[in-house]
C-alpha cells in the first residue's frame, strides 16, 4: 500500500491561543495536512495553515499544486489563507473546495480576506493561480486528486450554517474529518454510514459535558461536540482510532489530557490531536 499519513498543524477551536498552558498540543486554529505518494491535501485553513505552508516549502519544494478542502467558512477555518506563503508565489496553483450558500459565496469570502477593510494586500497581491471548486451537497460526487486521493463529503446541517464532513481515501484506507459538528443524539443514519469503518475519525471535541450542559453558561446549540458525543459516534461508526480535535481555547493541555482519559474509559483507541505530530495509517 502507498504511504498514508496526516499531520496536525492547527487543533484549536474559535480563536488562537498562545501561552505555556497550551504549549504541548498547540494553539492554532484548524488545519490538517494529509499526505500520500508525495501528494498532499489540506483540510481547513485556520492559522495552522501558515505553518503547513512553511512545511511544504521546506519539505516538498517540487510540489506546486495544493488542494484545500474547507469544512465551512467560519473565520477560524479560513483565517490562515492570507498568510499562506504559496499564495504569493506565481509557481503555485491552489485549489479551494467547499460548498456554497447565497450568504457566503466561496470566491467572495476568500478574496475578502485580502482586501480592505480586513487587509491591505488586495487581489493584485495574490500571485498564485487560485481556483474555486463548488461542492454540490446533493450530488456528492467524489473528488479525485490525481490518482492518489479520493475525497467524499456529506453535509451536516447542525449548526444552522452547515458543515462538510470529509472522507479522504487512499486505496481501501480512509480517514474522516468531522469538525464543528454537534450531535447530542448521535449522527444520523446517513452520516453514520458515511463514516462507518474509518481507520481514523478526527472529531470535534470542544467541550466537557459539564460545560455543554452548564446551568450558568450552557453551550448546547453552539455547533460543537462534547467528548462524550465524539466517543459515542466513534463507537457507533465502528472506527479504528478516534482523534479528539478543535479544543476549547480555554482548555489547557491538562484539560485535554483529562478529556482523552475520560474518552478512553469507553473507547480505548482515543488520541489527542497534537500540532506538528505526524501519524501514519498502516
């Protein structure tokens, strides 16, 4: 089988954090690089994308085509794009993939990050060739990246704005990326079938149950999962490994380790997403 690995470059939710309490697992917002056969795709474009860009320039100097799949257009999932070094190199071709709604056209949203009042760069500052690929959530047509990756997707409609769950396959092995999902009663039968049997499930785990159901400041309905939801979905979908992801920015390294330990009581194959750590699928 071809090599198949993934590297976390951003694991945090909502906004970046930088202090000694998050130094081990990281404080950048969502971005995961998947690699096989010397080809890469990137899942989400939070601030972790900045480090991913530097990694590619240093380790993949011949790679000039990059495919970025965005789960949804909340700012913490796209804010790394104006600082992604390949954007400013005319040798690069960058393909963005996402679904679209009238309220958030993909091309308009991405270009807004480069223009006033958000940025002084302007479209003229973009040197790479940029392509926008609109994913039709009704057709759900597989996206093939060369002969290496097959990328499938399904839309979760909670939160209200919706989010894409991605399944990335190399041969018969596949990982699933499910961030910014909220399923107190578990995933729907359709989504469960989509994920079922994954070698790796990367799952939103923004909250402990006590924060989600807090009588003082409940977070139910915010569009994020508890660690319990992540574990229940991992069990229901019969996945091999579960990686907790999209940590609450207020949670320390110690907090997320407690989250992992709690999860392992019911699902021993639980791991923590850790920035710059590389994992291989055997």
